[in-house]
């Protein structure tokens, strides 16, 4: 069933009046035809004669049926119940017959095609809907499709009898050349006008080393390099137009169609219903079930049609398979098939993964250094020594349920802590501060090169006006003069009170949810305090020691930390799920003007929430746990409750921060990959289970794509969010876990291929969109980079034991030689057991069997305080203040050094490579020159046709001489 083209040459959607479509359309533009797909006059007349009394719109028929039935005929044909039932039986049998006949006939002509039934017009977009008796939906579809025809689009319908479920109609859309040219002019789409003749110097030293990582040239460079210029419909002979059907690539064609669909009205009196427009609203209210452009072929095999590009097959073959993980990405092919917005994401992700390799290598070296120097660590030996650590009795870690314990019980925890808390930690923290700067600066250069190669240099200025959101346009009530363009533009007029009220509601909602996160973190802290006391009582006789290998490693501290981290991770995922809907709702309520503005507002809201959600637990362990404990007899309690603040192990809180970081970071990555890959695969497998048994010729291209998952407008947003959260983990807390970049590198190698696989095989083809950068994420990455220097300096100073050790080594060591002997005893203060209040003392039976209160009169705790009997009993010693001063000095020095190096590196590395800057200037010059010569030649031809040769020669001379001057 083919619909004729509307007013393609005269009237476009931009020029349509607000009155909508004409009311007197005949049969809504439908033509009944047979297998050939061309209009049949005889059939049309015979079909129309059946409903000659009807003036309304006829219902859609099968492509193999010449019988049409209108709604009014159906209503008039209700003489009796028996007659209706007999008709229903006849039509049911006819439908089954037509479905069977179509399947037999179509075996000779495959439906796995991206063309109309005439085999010439390409399918640029597909709409689907399910037949229902809702007259409002039917009316919306009639008006919307009529307005699409008025905008110049050509339509062809696949009847429900042709679909697998027997319920779904598919409306195929083709955009002819006149419409393409009009909107390419409006959208300022850059097209080629001359082959690029600027020589490129791409010689790379020892390039043969990179040969195994290269892809074939036809995949890396699917198109030649051209000089481009914004399309001008009046100068179509200026551009390199060999074939009008293939001049605009499919990604550009579906972008233009979507631009039209998103602004096309679906009401007759559009002036009274300005909000009744756009395919988004029709999808939301169920008028249509889906709207998508087609993939060009099946991903595992090339198309049989020689005119089809089979770019999807190439993407799957060379990019979307995991065993290609070591190969470079075909960014130009990705950009050509999916558009610049998706292309820039994969370019950024690939570059980020490349840079992670260097951070992962350095982090692995630091970890190996920690493992190799374990035997040389004096304080660890002292803790594990039965004569030193085994003789030190520690004060209870909780009230009543915790007994006294010996220091050597933390031997394993101390060894684990040394793997990450060693001299190399400081070096790695400084290195990561510089690495972040190098990553961001080199990405700016890579991005500048992509902007040039993908014709995005002037994108922001050109597209700002043309990227207005349809939702914004429908709410605009006035116009004003743009001071830059001197053109009238749409303006959303809002009262000040309305605007302030919306902003207040939006941001109060954000802060309300952030408060909810903080409340949940406080709940997890309360869980840690309560469960630790219970586990300490249960595990006092060390029943886990009976377990082989891991039994001795399980302590109340470790068990509490692991379970609390898992609970915190579950809370994080639940809050994420709920907040996503809230963030989208409040951003929609603000009515941002452009797509870029919408994404930036949503990005800020989502990241602010995610920042608190993911990192708050790590901040608690790093900067609050064990810092406000007090001392025996005068402990600090949370909110004046009976829950005593947590203490750190004698080995420090760094190992707990590492545990928290590993669980949250690894858990998020594993869960993210399950969500991204496994769930879409299962949904697609289930939805297409019955259609897979059909021959290829019957399983149409539009049905294959219809059975895939929809790639939402926020699909790419969530991909960025996932990677930026990971970036925060490996920069903000990297001093506590040098292996974090290595885990991120392994995840990202998998992430690139998983994202490529799901986009190529599990999702419908997204509508192509342009973007010249990663948008607001760039500013967020810079913010994290600056903040990471501060957090890592504080982690080294306050969370690790690096500074206390250095102060002891240089200022408080015994004897004249520099040594760390005696450090453990020096770092523990003494308390008289008899002075412990009854509320803090262990209950009967909680103390271990070796504890004898008549022999053991003192216990030790982690702090620098005077011993009992001293004039300043239990007050801080001078060493405490020396250590605090050293910590503050370290933070100031490290921050200044790293920031100085960062700013120097940023200044040293230009954002745009010099060769790219030169090529941009050269291309602009050549474009102006060619345009000027084109205008001159055009003027010559006009003069030759309009005036006599003598005058023309004089004018030619004047024009040429004017050009030379």
C-alpha cells in the first residue's frame, strides 16, 4: 500500500500554516495496489466504489487486498447480530487466506529489505501501531499522516495481516529529494563540494608495531575526505551530487525525518492546539507503539541487495565482537552509521581506556612494591610478634559485648593494610593528580581533531538556534528580536513568580533526595555499630578459625565492613532507580530551550545525586570513622544514643576504605554489565522467539528491528554517567587502592565491546544526532580532577598512617639511629582498667579465657594521650600536635605541588594541535575561494544569457579585475 508524496515542492513543514492539513483529503492519500507496489488506477476505482457513499477516511488495507472498508460502512452494516457474526467469520477466513497467500508470494521477493515495494525508494523511518477501537487515536493518526504528506513525506503501509502477531501495522516513510534538500538547507548540514587535497603527514615512527591493532582501510575510512560547506538548496550544482538518492547518508536522512516528525501536528486546528504536535506525544499516549529508523541489514550477514551498504555487518564484524578487544575502533564508520553524538562517546570511552593503561601499570607497580616490602616492615613484625603484639592488651572496642583483646589478633589485617598503605602510596597519589590533567588535556586535543575531521568546528554557533526542543516551541507564546542574528525568535514568557517557584521546587526536590541518601548512610552507620557488637560477642571464641584458608582472616571488623558495604550498595541501586524518574520529571518541568541545555540540566541534577549516593559511604570511612571516638571512660556516642562511634583497627582505616571501594565499584560495574547486556538479550530472545523459525524472506526488516529494544534518548546519558562515576572512584580515592585503575581498565575493555555489541545487535538503530563534545561531562570531569587532589591529600594525611610513621622516624625514634622499632608501642596510649565505667566494661563471660583482671591492670588504645598518673592525665601529648601539624603541612605542600604541575601541564599542552589549527584555517580559506569562484562563474553565465557579447566582455573584465584586487 503506497501513499503518494504530498506537496513536496511547494509546501514543507516549516512553511505549513497553523491550520493543519486540509479537511477534504480523499482516502487519506492511500492507494490500493498489488504486489508491484505501484498505484493501480483500475483497482483504486473499483475499491473506492465499494464505499462511494462515504466521505470520511477509509481504513488501511492489506497490500495484497483490493477490498477497502470505511468506518461509516461498518457502522451502517449492522442489520442483525447473525449477519454480523457471519461477516466476522468470512473476514476471519479471508484474513487467514491473505496472510498465507502473502507468505507464499513473498518468498520470491524478500521482505528483508530497506526499500519500498518498488525497490527504489529507501525506507528512512518506520512507525508502528496496533489496531484498536479508540476513535481518538485513529483520528490522531489520520491527521498526523495527512500532515506528514503535506510536509512532503511519502508513506507506505504494511497491513497487520503481514505482521507476525497479526495486530501490528507498520507505516514506512520515505523522504524525497526536494524535502531532503529543503531541510538540509534549514539545518545547515555540511555536505562535500570538493575532495580534500591538503596532504596529510600521518607517518608514525615504528608504525609496524601497531599493525596487529589496525583495522582494514575500508572500515576505518569508509568515505574519502572532502571539503564541506553548509548545504544551500539554491546552489545544488556547487556540491558533489552524483546520485541524489545516495548523496545524503542514511543517518542524515533519518535525522531529517525525525526533525519533521517531532514538529508535525496531529490536529486540524493547530492554532488552538499548539501542544498537539510531535511523535513523542503520540508515542506517550499510545497512538503509535514505536518510531525508529531501520538497520541496513542483519548484523551477522551482509544484505543481498547490492545497493545496501551493510555497514551494520561491518560494525559487528570488526567492532562489536569481544575478541576484537585489542583492535582500534572504526570511529568514522560509527559516526557515519550512528551519528556524531554516539561517535564522540565511543571516541571518549576509547581514549579514556587507553589512558587508564598507564595509570593501571603504575598502580600495579605500587601494589607489587607493597607486597615485596612486607618482610622489611618493622611495625608489622612487631604487631605479629607474640612477644610484642602478643603481650599488648587492647581496650574493648564496644560497650558490654566486647572484651579485651590482644594486638597480634590484627596481624592479617595489618599485612593487608601494608599492601596499600606504604611509601609508594604518596607517589601514586601525586602521579594520579598529574595523570588526570594529562588525560583531560590530551582529550581536548583528540576532541579538537575529531571536530575538524567530522565537520563540527562551527557546530555550536550554527546549531544553537536549530536545536530548539519541540516541547519548548509548543509552550512559546511570544517572539523577540535576537540581537545577534537580528531575527525574530520564539520566547517562553513566564511570570517571575512562576519561574522562581519552579526553580525552588526543582532544587528543593534534589536536596530532599540528597538528604534521603544521607539518612540512609546514617542508618548503615548505625547498623555497623550495632552489628559489630553482636559479631564481637559471637566471634569471641573465634569459631571461624576452623574454616580452612579464610578462617583466620574473618574478624568482626571485616565481617561488619563487608556486610555494611553490601547493604549500602543495594541502597545505592534502589535510590538510583527511584531518583532517575524524579530527575527527568523536574527537568521536564523547567522546559529547557535546547537539547543541549536539557541534557546539561539533567546531567547536573543526576550527577549531584549520584555523587552523594555513591561516594558518601567512602567519605565516611575515609574522613569520619575513627576520628571522633574519644578514649576509654569518655567515649563519643552517635546522636547521644547508646551506639558508640566506631574505631579503626591498629592497622588503620585504610583497609576498610579499600574494602568499601572494591565492593561498591566492582558491584556497580558487574551489575551495570548485567543490565546493559544480559537483560536486553533476554527480552529480545523472548519477543522474537516465534519469528525466528520463519524464512528470511518472510521476517521483514522492520519487524526484525521492531522486536529489538528501543534505544531511549537517555541511553547515552546513562553510559556517560556510569563512566564518570567510575572516573570518580579511581581518582577521588585512588590513594587507598592503587589497583582501582587496573580494575577500571579491565572493565572498560569489556565495556567498549559490550556497548558496541548491544548497540549493534540488541537495540533498534538510534536516530542520528550531532554533538561536538561530551557536553557538561567535560566540566564535571574537571571538577572531579581538582577535587581528587584534595581528597587524596587528606587520605594520605588522615586515613593512612604515613605521616605518624614519618614523624616517629625523624623525631621520636629511640637512640641516635633512625629506626622504626618501638613505633607500635609509641602509637598506643595506656588506660587504667579500674577507671573504666561500668557502662563501658565488658559483661561477665565476654572476656577471653586468658584475661586475668588481677594481673592485667592496664589496656592500650589508639591515640596519643598521657598515661594515668601523669599531671595531664589522658590529655593529648605534644607528639599528637606535632603529627597534626605535619599532616596539615603535608596537605598544603602536596596540593600546591600537584596544582602547580597541573596548571603548568595545562598551559604547556595547547587544546588544539597546531596542524589541526592550520588545516582549519586553510580549509576556511579554500571554502571561501571556491564559493567566490562559483559565484563569479554563475554571474558570467547569467550575463552571457542576458546581455550582448560586447557588454558582457566589459562586465567580465570588471568582475575579474575586481577579483584580482
